[in-house]
């Protein structure tokens, strides 16, 4: 084995150290930028909180039969990407990711949740 020096990136996470405080910081800024670019949201509006504080109205199901949605695959990719981010370094977005995932199928076909705003 050879010594490769200090670790800068590990499993897609950037590693930074503060020796004076004896703290290690992990972030996934480049992964977030990749997600935004992949789904065409690089110009989205940043917010301080992961989710809008407005309460979503529950949807009453009228017909349980739904047609296959060609956009469902992209939707699942978005949710999967956010779940990976949530598990690795951002547990604070867990509720927002769950609520995004649980939106009714008909609503997903037309809209992103109100807390995901495009410019």
C-alpha cells in the first residue's frame, strides 16, 4: 500500500478538515449541482428551509385506475437522487423528500411541489 495523502473526496463526498477545532466536514455540493443540471433545474431559486411551510391539501381519490405515466421514470430518478443525498449528508431534507414522493400520481404528472420553484 502507498500513502496517498489526505483524503479530499470519498464516495462522492468532499472532505474538509478544521484542525484548530478538530472537526471534519462532509458535503456533496458537486453531487447537488449534478442533480440540478441533470433535471434542468440549475436556475432554481435557493431557499433556506428544505420545504415550504404551507400545508398541502390531501387529494381524494376518485378513480383508482391510472394510466401508465411516461414521466414516472424521471420522477423516480429525482426521488432516488434526493434520497441518496438525504442518507449521506442531508438528513434535514427527509420530510420534504417523503412528501415529494407521496404526492398523488395525477398531481406529479403536471407539477413539482410548491417548495421546488423554478426561476
